[in-house]
């Protein structure tokens, strides 16, 4: 018999009512904001399957919006997400939409935008507060959203110019190990999810990696120290 932890059975510490429809939704919003790395002026949520059917009753809408505003799953401000977003000047819209039969029923496409920049992220809540990020813009990815062994960086860069080798060399010079690489590309751009091991990378170090010629952006999926 497979051993289950209390996390697998009961889900994370959270504002309810549902680990899948509330906590998982909040985490998808958090990941989308971390990948966007800017303050959005407008966020549109395309709610697929059961997300589109029960989002009001299960507070999926409030949780998604709260996650985009960097609220934790246990943050009681989630219940006031609409009001807080309005105070911050963030416009939002929730649209039930069939994204396709191959997506998990608890899936949402999050589109974040401001005057100069737009990004879309597709994520699924797969139970017990666990999520998967499966698409960033036109890139197919597979990023698991439950805390694990590694810290992850997401790097977007010009495809076919040996740029990732320079990024990896830059990481290793910091004394940080590279455990895994997952690459994908679309047209002339590539995206790589890098799993790091060892000490945590710091914000100035990430910013320096972003200065490598041909790198469009580098995003860390955990909170970074400024110094």
C-alpha cells in the first residue's frame, strides 16, 4: 500500500473551502505572478472544467486573484481579494472557457498584462493543494508546484545560440549546482527550467544572469534574498 502523508490527505494550511479549488488555485496565481515578475494592471482568468463551474462557490476566483497578489494559501485577505485588487488598481475578469479535452478539469489560463508586457500561464490543480504549471506563453513545460528538493529558475533566451551553456557556467561559478535541465522552444525562442541544488541563489545573482547577451528573462520560483 502506498504511504500517504497528512498533506496528501488533508491538503495544506489554507483558507478554505477546498484544497483543489482554493489552495491550489491560490498557488497557480502565485506562480503566474512569479513568472510575470512585474505588477500587472489587468489579469484575465480563463476557467476550464470544474474551475469554470464552481469558481464562485469554492472561492476559486478570490484565491486565484489573491495568489496573483502574492497572498499565501493561509492568508485571510483572500476573502477580500476583489476589494484589495481594486485598491491596488488591478483590473480582473473571470471567464469560464473550454480550453480543450486534454486539460485537467481544475485548469486555468492566467493572462497578466500591463501597458508594455503580457504573459499567459496555464496551470492545473491536481489535488491536495498540489499544482502543475503546464504552459508559459507558447512554451510547453511541466513544473510541479509543491515544495520539493530543488529551487527552480525559468530562463527564456534566443534559441540555437549556445546561450544556455553560458547561463549554466554562470550558475556554477556561484558555487551552485545544476541538478536538472528541461528545455523547450518555440520559433526563435527557447525556455529552460533549471533545478538548482546547494545554497539558494540571490536576487542580484539572478539579475546578473539576466544580463547575459541573448537572455530575455530569468525568473526564480521561490522568494529571493536581496543581498
